[in-house]
């Protein structure tokens, strides 16, 4: 069961859903205390602003709000779960649920972050935000109560939720969904930077060779002068002051003696 604990400190920035991430939940009837169902959802992929689970028949947005259920139920965009949580924050969510038979239900919630606390679940102990939501079914007038726990700095998916439905003040249903196991996903590998070559690279010559104590490379027939302590390439027959524009980027052919191109430094 969900056991609230002491006040917990803030744990850092939120993390996103990741491919391969897996959540296992159990649903308990709070009136009878009997376990109703146990389900596992695995993140298949993230496409745009949608997260697809299992074989793609269950979809949420990037924050965990329902978009489409396996039975065909659909939700208009809403934010019960949000990107950034802060103690005392308030917001409203209003949306329409379309049932598989085409019937629609309008729902409205007023939400707030009520506490920062540590809870213990079958999946472990977590520092979490507790969200309190009060709302109604706009068609039937039923009162809807939700208490949800999230730890966005640990995982984007829900930790636990208790849901109560009242009609004329009488509880007609109550259940708790809680995390029993979480398996982390795989972060995408960072993109590798592509190597580039200097734009003033001279044509390669298979006959180039290294000269000078600084290890520059030059083409046969090119002069080599020294000016102000720097080795510079010079055109054959050119005056000492006529230096090539690519003096600090002389190259050799990579097939020569196993050598690789090198650039002369200052």
C-alpha cells in the first residue's frame, strides 16, 4: 500500500520517458481491499509529443496524460500531470473522454501540489510530490477526488493514485493504483561530431615530406623560410617576405610512410 512518510527535499530536474522503460502497476479496490488487476506498460517509442507503449495501442503525452487507451478510448488534450511541479502550485484541467461506442464525457479538475513527501510502495521508497485534485463529471454531476504521487526527477510515469467517486455525497467507487516495479529505459546516445578539414588545405601530393624541427610538411620544390621564429612555406623563387596563404596548414599524402596529415603550430 501507499505509505506517506516525512517531508522530502527537492530532488532535481525532471526526467523524460525513455524507450524500453517499463512500469508495472496493481489496482486495489479500496472498499473491499481486493486486488483487481495488474498491468505492465513498456515504452515503445516517443514520436513528437506522444509516448507510445507496448505495441503502440496505448498513448500518453510527454508528461503522462492519457491520449488513447487500448480499448479505443480517447482524451482531448489536457494537463492533469504537468512539466514543472512546485509546492503550492495550482492549475485546472478540463477535457472530454470519448468512449469506444462514441459516447462522450466531460470532466473538470482543480488541482494543486499539496505536499512534498516520502512514500513507500511495493516498488520502493520515493521522494514525491502529492497532487490533490477535486472535480466533477459534467454530465452526471458525480464528484471526483484524486490524490496522485509523482517523482519527476526519478521517472516521468505515475507512482500512485487514489481515486474516489461520490454521488450525492455517497462513495460509489474507490480504488488505488500503485507502482510495483519500474525498469529504467535507455538514454539515446549523444550525436558524434563530424570531423572537418581546414578550408585552406592545399592539394595532396604523394611526394610531400617533413622538414624542419617543428615537423611541417611541404611539397617538393617549395622553399622554406624562417621569420620571427616561425617556419613558413614559400613559393620557389619568391622573396623571403612572400609567404603562402596556407603556410600553417601544409599537408602530406596519408600513404607516405604511414604518416598522417599534420598542421604546423605557432
